[in-house]
C-alpha cells in the first residue's frame, strides 16, 4: 500500500509539473525500520559510471519533468549501512539491475559502498517549496553523513512555518509604496529583505538596489556590456528606507519560516522608478473586487481606479493597518458610481473588518459626499447578463459588455457590445471529419504505427460562411519522439483537408466586442 501511495504522489507531481512547467524533482524512497520515507538525495549520482549504466536501461518514452533523472530508487538503511533495494520508472516498472552493481553485492544485497556524502530524509508537513530540484523543506529532517556507505554521523533538524494571512505581500508593498518626489537611484527594482520576529511582526529590514555606470574606458551607452553593475544598500535615513518601513509597519503579519532554528528572510521587490510613474492592476482571482453603480445597476469592476494615484493611497494607507488578506491584498474595497458623465468614489471599506473608512481621509473636510475621481484616466468594462458561453474561455465574457473610457474623471465614451455565439452546422462538420478519415491512410508506409492529427484557422462571416480557411497543419507522430509537421499548401494531404473543410456550409460564429472571432479547429485523423 505504501508503494502505491508513493507512485500516486509521484504521478501527481509529474502531472502538475507538466501543467506549470515546474522543475521540482521527486525524491528517492528510503526504508528505515518500519517506515518508508522520502529522501531528498540521490546516492546513485555519486558514481557517474553506475548512473550511466542505469540511464542506458531507462525507457525514453517514459519521462516526466518532475523526474528528469528518469527513475526512483528504493533504499534501505539497516545496521548503519545503506543498501539499494530496487530502481523503478515513475510508472512503477522495475529496472533490471543485473550486471550493473555486481561489484557491490554482499550476501546477495547491493551495498552502497560507492557513496560518501550526506543523505537528507524528511518527515512531516512541507514548510517550504521552490520549483527547482530538492529545494524544499519539511517539519522534520534527518541528515545522515556516510562514508563508503556506512553512517558516521546523524543530525536532526526541526523546521517550522508560521503562515501569513497575506501570501501576496509583495503585491501589497508595491501598492503602498509611494516614490513620487524621490530621486531615483539604481535599476527599476528595490530589493527589500525582512527578518520577521517569531510572532510575524517586522524585525530587521534591509533595502538595496543595483545601479549601473559606464566603464571608465567607454564613452557610449549603446551596449549593455559597456556598463558595470554595483549593489547598493541604503541607510535607515534614506527616503527609500523610510518609505519602505512606513509601508511594512502596516503589514505586520509575515510568514515566519524557521529552518534548523534560524528564521529565514522574506524577500520582496518594489517595481518603481523612472519607468513606473503610477500603477494600476487588475487581479481577477481576487474575491473582493471594487464595484460600480451605473444606471441603477451594480457591477463588478475589473480595475482599481484608486491605485492610479500613489498620493491617494498614501492618504488611505494609515486606515489599512492589518487589512491585507490573500483574497484582497489591497486591503480595501471601493464602490464607484457613474453620474452626470463623471466617475465618483462613493465608499471605501476595510477588507478584513468590513468597516467603512471615512472619505475624509482622502479629502479633508468631506462629510460623506462622493469624491470625483479626477485623478483617474483609463478604460474599464462592465458586464451584464449570463456568460456568452460555457467553459473556462467564456466565464468572464457576458452577453452585454459596456466599455467605459475615462479621462481625468470624465467618462468620454461608452461603447455597448452585445455578444453572442451561434452554433455551426454540426452535421456538415461531422461530414468533414468522416471525409478526411475515410481516406486510405493505411496505404502510406510513413503512417504505419503512427498517428496523424491536424488543425487550421477559420475566419467565419456573421452568417457562419467561411471567409477564409488558413494555416492548415498536419502532424505525424510516432515512436522515439518522431514528429513531422506538414504545412505546404500544395501538399496533397493539406489540399484534401482544405477541400473537405470548404464543404462545411456554416461554422460557429463567436461575435465578441463587435467582431467575429476566428476559430481554431483541431481534429484527429488516424490514431
């Protein structure tokens, strides 16, 4: 049962890494007493001859980006000696080890006499993870130091993690930081390092940046190689440091990662400088977005107009202490209204407590009246009705969308789009598939034991009739990573697909924001 669990975990890691292009690697298995544990070390790599022989017996068709070495070894630590039990592919297929480890067999077992070094065996919850190699840590780690396969020293490590309520603290710091009026030094990023206290409050803070200057014997800025780069650390009285610390004082809820008794730094970057005079972000994953009232209807707003003016945020931020959450790293929720052709701010609420923040923090003397958003220039859209279609692609495209263009708080243009999707002629499309599949593909030696699939683009008119069929591609795939792409318009196979596609009388029409979107069609011909 334990072996099955390890295989399932490894398969899950492989699938995940394929999706997100991660390079975090699966560990080895090690049996100690009755426990089967993960080992974040690869003893086999200590001997290039042995690992090379194993590599020759791997199946190149069975690969996984979370297991670039191509195998998972099972080891046993018994009587202070390390033994190799077996090696498997990630799908569970056992590799034949005969003839590889004969020189290391003792009493019928493979003793890892070739290995001298450290083994890291882990247990408990994962407290840290990076998408690279074995760059992760667990609650309990045992470091074994071996020489010639025999344990000489053993050390225990205890790691802990205090989680933060705001995993997007880097976003929050960028929002709060106001660099207006400061002389810019360095590149476009300030590097901020925080050593949090055990309770998650701010401890030591270090602010640095890199800056460039021309090498002494160059008099041109044309080539980047003409520059030298130097790291600079700013003192506590520097405007950068004072501003960073003012922001951090509102964010006293840091992740505290302690590895082997030492608190690890939290590293953030502030993207600011000559190229970032103002900032405005839209995060669709946020659970708390701003809202907009227009013509008596309240809509979700896909931008945060308040963030376009750093001075407004600076006035607001003293009211946001402790407000920053994973679901709302901005720390506030604002309500807006379009009235008499202008954009108005009508309400701000604390993200954590929901309490209303007086608008007088932005405009002294304000008694609750709406504040004209004279600082805001930009474009946003609001949706009305259900999504235009089903599936992920259409979840944020409503049947009616209104695009508002604002300049200095004045709504200068509103464009209404009525979106729709009209289905195509499925019977005609099915006939297209039948036509291309009924061709005598078995008569081509190149396709023996190989697959054939294709794709092309269709530009439908409003009535569904194809205006053009273009970019037809066919792909032949086979064993040993064989692949051939066919794109020549004069190729007979391409012409066959084009003729069959041209016979489709009506394609699906996706009319979005005033125009018909092109369709990308994928199809299988031969499995």
